[in-house]
C-alpha cells in the first residue's frame, strides 16, 4: 500500500523533470530551406542554400547571437523564403526580438534575404563599401553604413564587426563575440579541406595578409565560423592563410 502511494509521486517528479529538461533543451530548426544549429551558450549558426551554376546547391552559413530575449543576425539566409523561416522561428517559436541584421559582404549569400528583414522593420547594417557594391549589383541595400568598425549590443552581449582588409571581396568584414570567443569569418575564412571557391571579386594577393591581421587581432578565438562548411577552431586561420599564400 505504501508503495502505491510512492509511485504516483515518483511519476510526478519524473514528469516535471522531463518537462524541465525539454524547456532547457537547445532549440533547433530544420527544413528544406533552412537549418539552425546551436554552437555555444548564446551563438547559433543558420544554414541556407544558394543555387549556383558553377557549384550547384551551396550551403551558406550565417550566425545568430541571442541574449536576454534579443537577437542579432549576421548575414541573411540566401533568399527571402529562408529568411522568413528564420524570422518566424526567432519571433514566434522562441520569442526573441530581432535588433539588427549585419551583412558581411555584398554577395547574395550574405544579403539575398534582406527584403524579408526590411519588411519587418528590422534595422540592417553593412560596411559603406558593401552598400555601394550591393547597389551597383542590384541587390537590396543595407540601411545603415559604417567605415571600418561597428559595435552592437544584444542583451548583455557585445557584437563587434570589423574590416581587416580585402580577400574574398573588397568589402568582407568579420563579426566577433568576445564573451564567447566566437568569430564569424564569413567567406573570408575557408573551412578545413575547402578549395579557393568563387574568386570573381577576390583579391588573391591580399587574402593571406588580411587573415594574418585577423589572426593577430583575435588570437584568443576558440570557435571560427566560415562562410561555407563546418565551424572549427582557430586553425582555420592558418588553413586559409596557407591556401592563399603568395610567397
């Protein structure tokens, strides 16, 4: 009889524990257009897909920084459909307020879904060079420009965006989260085993020098996110430097 009294209490405790675990689990999302994966406490990667003639269907990385019910997104998904899915996930499913979108260069894999952000009155930021180049290419132009560096707050987190030199493009910037020691290198940084990729707008002669500058500035980075391929550690600096070394 005593055992029968204990069992319902045990089941109740187990149910509460399961619900608690579910509530504290890492929110992720996946569809044919978009994937979202958690990397650290406050940082996620979003992966969308760009259809190209030369490389086929290319997975493209962006970054999400969450803190205190606020979000900043680095690079849009490759198109408005995937961007809407990302925004719906943030606003509806996990109830985060999106403070800003930052584009790391003028190619479609960085701002191809920018219209979806503007339609929801989300402020957009990019290097002044990026705004000029995007306009010349006929892409949607980010609303707010800066010359070399930009600091934005998201909750208690700081997001630092900066230009370190030419490489993949004339305007490629990176974004750094000091508290997490996470660097979003975008297309300036290559994933392990990757080739040189699209060089149509590249500065091959300066690419390695630019990454050397970046490595010096953010030598403490523990996680590095490339524009395409899997995130890894700071060894991606050296891999990219060696790939484009002109010596």
